[in-house]
C-alpha cells in the first residue's frame, strides 16, 4: 500500500489540491437563491440517501404498527362477535318471555270472560303415528283432569282428553280422524258434526243442503256432544261443496293453526251464547245535487211576474221545477207564519204552531203585472 501511494504521490497531491480548490470555489460561489454552491451539492448528494433511509424506516414502522393494529382489531372483532351473539340470545329470550307473558295474559282474559271453570296446562310433547294426532300436557288426575274433558285456547278448541295419568294427560287433537264435536254456524245456525281429516283442515258433516253456509263464516261449538260447552270458537269455512242430501263444508280450525304451548282444560263446562255476526257495511245513498232554475231575465218594455229587478215574487220560492226540499220547507214555514201573524226574527212576536196545516197558495194564472185578472164589466163578483 505504501509503495502505491509513494509511486503516485504527485498525482494524489495534485488531485487533492484540485478538489480543495473546487471546494473553496464552491463555497465562495452562490446560487440564485443566495445559497453557497457547496451546500447545494451536499444537499443534492445527501437527499436520495436520506429519502431511502426514511422510506425504510417508515416502512418498517408502518409494518409493525399495522401488525399490532391488526392484532388489536382481530381481538376487538372477536369480542364484538361474542357480544352480538350474547345480545341475540338475550333478545330471543326476552322475546320468548314477552310471548309467554302475552299468551298468559290472553289465557287469563279468556278465563275471566268465560263462565266455564278451567285449569291451565303446558304442552310438553307431541305424538303422531298412523294418522293419530295428539299432544301431552303437564296436568293429570292430580289436578282434577278426567278423560273426555275439553281442551281449548282463546283462539279455539284444541281437542279432548284421551288418556289421563297422575301428572300428565294425552290430548286428541282436532285434526285426528277419530275426533268429533258438535258445531253450529254463526249466521245461519246450521248444525253439524266436526270431524278431523288427518291434516290441517277439518270437515263438518251432516249439514243439510238447504241450509246456506258462506265462505269465511265462523263455526262455534253447539254443546250437543256434552264435551265442549256451547259458544266456543272452532274455525272459519274455507270450502263448501253441495251434495244431494248433505253438503260438504271444510273448516280451518283456529285453535291449532299455530302449535299452542299453553292450553286450558275445561273441568266444569257452562254453555254460553254464540256471538252475533257483525253486520256488513251497507252503501249509503245520497241524492243528486239539484240546482234551481236560473231567474228569468226581464224583457225591455214589459214587467213580468218577477218585476223589473229580476227578484222572485214572494210566495214563489218553494214552487217550480228547480225548487229544492229546503226551499219547499222555507215556503211552508213562511205561509205558517203569515197565517198566524208571526214575524220571524222579532223577539216580541209569538212563536208559531208548526203542526197546523196551511192550504197551498192559489196557483191560478197571473197577469203580466203580477195581479190576478179583473172580472169583465157587468159581471158580479
């Protein structure tokens, strides 16, 4: 190494002197912005390196910052999902409690307005097989339930007790093919027997063809089966088919449209009246608006029955083809007042008797001047 510097020492010294001279010149020379040229060179040379270093630093810092931010966001997302799931469960529980409270209120209101004695029960199971439809309730012989008792809800009948156990009972549903109950229509009071068909629609048998049953008409229990007391809702008519002797009527049972969770067992049935059907709205007739005839226009040179001003002659308001009922009443009141010397609007005048009948005014011919025609000369009045 020493041999190389020793060998090129003259050239090295020359280059160092030239470089020092350039530095001194650059220090003395200034740019247009009054900045030394050496500073411009230094900044120009250092800027790319500083930018690269800063980009590397920002990238590294941003990478680790985003990494930790993503970890926190992931943790927060897990916590939020857990919170949302918890709130959904609480919302569903509160909704179930609200529905249970509403059902309990409906059952309590139904018990209060129904004269029959009832025992509340909860559905704890469902059994079905070979066309049979039945449910299990949590009331048995210990609660006074007996075989054959009716099971209902505020919406309608559900079924009847099929078997009784100490703390549970089996209820035959309305949709069971072996189910039967006496029913009566609300409007025509046609009586028949409700039978299950194995599906959601029940059938009413033994309805004579001469008795009219309408679509949408409600059926109620008739009390003839000695199980269901009279007046309990059954369902609405969905289809009617005429037959030679009996007509086929299909009913949608209202008590089993939605699977009931709470039911009532009637332990002491008492009959009640079937509510009357609501009267249908009837159209209201309104008389057409009758406009009175326009007043006749006066003719020049002659005075008609209306005079020269075109005003109607007193006593002609309630007469004419265009007179309304109000005009006729006003004319009648005016004639009654004239007959009894009453001045309307005067507090000192006597009150007229509107029950008397006043003969209609003379409708004979009237001359052009409004006065009756004079008798011819020589004739006696």
